[in-house]
C-alpha cells in the first residue's frame, strides 16, 4: 500500500491490455502514511463505480468489467469485488495476483502468523519479507483492530458467495503464499468459480520478472489468459 505507483506498474498494465484485449484503467490510489486505511480501498472502489457508470466513454462493455491487481493491488481488487457485489455492480472476473488477504495481527502476531506457515517458511530471503509486511501494515493501519475489517482483510468477509469468477495467483517462495491459497479455497467453498496458479519455484513479484525468467513469464501469461477468458465470457 505504501510503495509503487502508476509508473512502477505501467508495464504490467500494458501487458494486461495487450494480452486480454481489454481497456485497462490503472488507479492512482492514495497511499500511506499521508492517507491511511480505508483511503486506498475507497479510491479503488470509487474508480470502479465511475468506470461502471461511464463505461461507454472508456470503450468498454458493462457485462465484461473486471478488477485486477498484484500484492497490495490484489488486496484492493479482492475487497473491491466484494464491495461491487454488495452495491449491485456486476463484475465478470477478478485477477488476484499474490494478494494480501488477511492482515489481522499486522504480520507481527505469532498466533495469527501460525495460521499461514509460509509467513515463517518464507519470512526472509525471497525479496518480500515478513518484516517488510509488518512495516507496510504499520503505515497503512491507524489502529491494529482495522486488520479484522474485510476491506483490508477480504479473507475475513462474512460471505464470499456471489462474487465474480476469480483467477488467483500465488508464489511458492512468498510469505503471502498461504493466505492467498486460503482465499482461493474460501472462494471455491463459497461457490465462486476459481482458477489458481501456484507459481512453483517463483517469488513474490514474479509478474514483473518475465524478462529474467521464462517460468515467470509463462505463468503470468497463463493467468492473464484465464482472466481474458472470464472477461470474454461475461455473464
């Protein structure tokens, strides 16, 4: 929620547009510490509401609207998808790439961390560390209790039923791996069509490593292809 902007993710937005054939609107949401929770969520949801209301101006199709994001963006996309369902905004698909799914305990609480073994197994040494996640949480949340709010921890939503079909990507060597897998499991259990890509041998951030790793490039391409199929099918 703290690092990154339109420029750091411009290439990812372009690849998404190229490989899905979709119009991509990249959201420059407010970031902490200047703007804390729920600022980023509110900006993401406001952007989707605006696009939905004026979709013809974007050259889009109201029946084929989707949300996508990686890491913090995956968190915002997941939470926005829940908010869209509750607001009666139809989404055709969601692409959640190594999403932050549950921040209760701010990645510092041993009991909460024990629920997700990857937070210990991959705590350090694989680009994203658990300590960095703690740092992000301290900046994003004014109050530790906010971590239980579904708008920041979509895995804690009361119900995931009726959400848009989802493509969920995780990375094997990532402290966020198990909460991402738990969210995919929860979506499936709620009757949501769910495709998953487990990123075997890959680290957090692999969607941006296509030039360095054929495996990373192919895995990202497969996920975007699934997302494209969901968007094209609509509902």
